[in-house]
C-alpha cells in the first residue's frame, strides 16, 4: 500500500461499541384520548371517544365510527329514532367544521387538545346546516336542588338572579372592555345581555354549566358574595342563589342562551323548554337532556360587545304586565344602584359609573 498524505482521510474498520438499550417509564408513550360531541346533519348529536388514534385518520373511517355510535344511540333513545335518517353513503362529500375551520379528507388530531371534549359539526355537503341540535347538553341537576323556591320568590327576584349572573361576568373585566348589562322586557320576551367573558364548549368554560342547576361557573366566588364590597353586596347579590336555569323556568316557558368568548369564532347556544325538560327526563331516565348548537354572531351582538365576548339569555312566553315597566326600572335601579353609580370606587372623590346598566334601552343612571 502506498503512503497516504496527511490531508487524506484514513478508514477505520473498528465497529462501534453497542449501546445498551434502556427502556425508561418516561420514554413510553402515554395513552391519548380525544372526545367529541358531533353535531350531525339531521339536527341530532352523538358522542365519540377515540384512544390513541395517531396524528391523522381518513375522513371515511372517522365517519364510519360515527355511524356505529349513531346507530347505537338511535336504539337507546326514542327521540333520535324519530329523526330523519342520515345518508352515510356520501363518501368524499363529508367534512368536519370546528370553531369555524373546515377539515376535509383527513381528520388531523393535532388541532384538538387531548383528553378533552370538543364540539365539531359533520357537514354532508348539502349546503344546509342546522343551528340547533337535539339533546346536546346534559343539565341533570343534583336532586337536592330541585326544591320549591321560597314563597317570596317572585318575578323581580328571579330576574335579579339572572342579573346577578351578569354582574359576576362583567365585574372582573378591565377598564378597556365594555361593562354592559342590557335588560329588555316585553309581554312575550325577556332578554338579559351582558358583555362578560362568555362561554363556549370547553370543559372549563362550557355553556352547559350555566344550564345545570348548582353548577354555576361563578360558584367558587359565592363565598365572597355576602356582605362584601361591590359587586358582592347584601341583600340582593345571591339573595336566593337558585341561579339562571331555575330563574328562567320560573319566568317563562322556553329559554335560549347564546354565548361567545373572545377566543371562539362561534356563538354556542343552549335551549330548553320547561315542560319538554321534564318529559325528556322521564324518557331518558334520570337525565335532563336539552338542545343546543353553534352559529355565527349577529351584527347587533358584535356592536354591543366589540371586544368579542358576551352572554345573552332570552326567555319566551313570560308573565309580565308591560304597564309596570317604569316601576320595574325604578326597582332595579334601587337594587343595583352601587353598580350603576358609585363614589367609593373613585380615588378622586368623583362619581363613577362602574357598569352600564340599561332596561329597555334606557340607562338606569338617567331614570328619575
């Protein structure tokens, strides 16, 4: 062999020593599950949970799994069996919609957080979509909470329960966000609108907690609610504490709740009828199932809540004498005066208006 120059590489025939393979518990992949509430083309919904599905799944396989779960649910639920059947043979026409974004061909699980429940919509390509879906939310309350309200629980105090919810929602907001509570009362409808942080379908902030008696999103703050500073004042804040759903069923026959957070592109809705809720409970056993869905925000909602979050509670078929509207406005101003006009919050001694409070379009600060 000839001599090699210093710059020429030499070859080594030594095999590298084998490295021992050590399996540590931390190296093992953790089980990952994805849970979905899927809104179907025939205005029903079905649950689906997948364990370790991998990063992607063909849409056709995902739809077939939905079909299996749907057929099981139809056998167990009388209401679903009466619905129009879904044409599962549409193949590539199916796609998913999640928070305003469409997913075609493949289901990409990186879009969803694992070990959480996500609401998605299955679109069959027909061009028509529903905004309300049967039995989407489970509002089953603790039986101990289904007691008759006290004798002095009235129209006024039930409305105050709803307004208390709105106060809790808007009060923590920074000065840059609009703090609005708008109440509209007529002979056929009551509406309570607030610009609080809103609700969506996430586990921590789900709209179904609003509709479940005893599961208020603000329950952790309830201890602070007696005798504290605004907005926790005696005797009206949390005076009865029955919460939104009980107050709504007391005030009217049907309720529609619509809510949106700053991060969600869609408005999530929850609807229940007093009589249907009780009938549904008898059909489904001990569960209170009610309808819900998602939609785009309206122009009016965007105008009232420019920062992007709100909650609107609409109660239909109430019993209210519209001739007593002025008395109601005056009474609400008396109850919530510290939130409408307050000197204690100002460091300069000037009067401040912590919350913009309207009843039928009139600012309560201007009601004499």
